[in-house]
């Protein structure tokens, strides 16, 4: 699946132009949008959203599934994760974005710039910005949520950092059983190891996931891998 309009790149270019020229970011965004053939940034963002990969992906994610969304830094996985949550919310499903990395300002800015509005409104996903991204917290927040809720977790490796919590594999197993029972879809943003070389293969795969401790990948249902504007959805390997 090709990201025909990698919006995170366009925004990055606009921010660089705004810093270099000291113009308002809004002006830089509008000028970039005009160069792309749109009347303004809102027009571009709206056109992007009408064919958003997030909406296509959401349609392909089974209810009750655990999904990995993995990429190197700067490839747009956080934005895509937020867009998946927003697309779910726009379709009438409950959605929550869990993060210890993003601020409320970060979430609102990313959603607004991508054309999905502002998180926290009735039409947008909820943002649970906590210092404790772990299975225990996620389950406590979602156990009374409507069935078929979509949760996006920022990010998998953070769940393995608090020694007070169970091992990561046990947390994922608990979330798998929880998601299956309620039909929730849980998307885990994940880091890709620095050794990934796009000259050797165009997209990362399960071998490129960065993990501190071993995790049974068969606990997940699929993996989405993102690099340089391309996205692929792969089935997870069976347990060895």
C-alpha cells in the first residue's frame, strides 16, 4: 500500500521553512500546500484524509486483534497510529491513544495538521497520557469501554521498562485475552532496530523489531511496517 501523500514529510518541510525564514508555520503550510496544487493546507489535509491509509488499515484489522505498527524514528508511525484512532472515532467506534511520550499539545497538533480535528472532542479519540503505559493500566481504562474499541499504544518497548510490572510477554498475553473477550483492537507502536538497512530491503520486518527481552510474536495477529512512505501489512510468524 503506497502512501501517496506522506503528510508527515510535508509538515516537516513546512516546519523547516518556517524556522529558516521565521515566517508563521501556518503560512509555511499554506505555501507548501499551494506548491502541491491545493488552495491551502486545510484543503490538502482534507484531500489526504479522504484517502487515508489509516482508514484502509482500520478496515483490514480484525476485531479482537493485536497489531504491531513498526518503523524507525521519523517515519510517521506515531502520526499514523493517531490517525487510526481518529478514523475509528469518526466511524463511530470508541478509540483511545495511550502514550507516555506525547503531550496533549503534541496530540492536538498532529491530529489537527492531519485533518482529523482535535483530540478530546466528542468526535475525536480520547488521549490517555500517562507515565504508566502497561497492560494493567490499559485494561483498567478499557474494561468498561464499548465493545470493539480501538486502542493505540505508544509504544511497545515502554511497556518493558517498569520492573514493577510483569514481563512484557505476560502483559501482551493478558491484553490478547482481554481484546479477544471484548472485541477490542489494540495497535502497538514499535521501534525498529538501528541495524535495519533500507538498501538491503525496502521495508523492515519482524526480524528488525527492537526488543529488550524476548517476546512471542505469535501473540500478535499482524505487523504493519512503515518506511519512506511505503506500508506493508504482514501476518505474524507462528511460535517457534
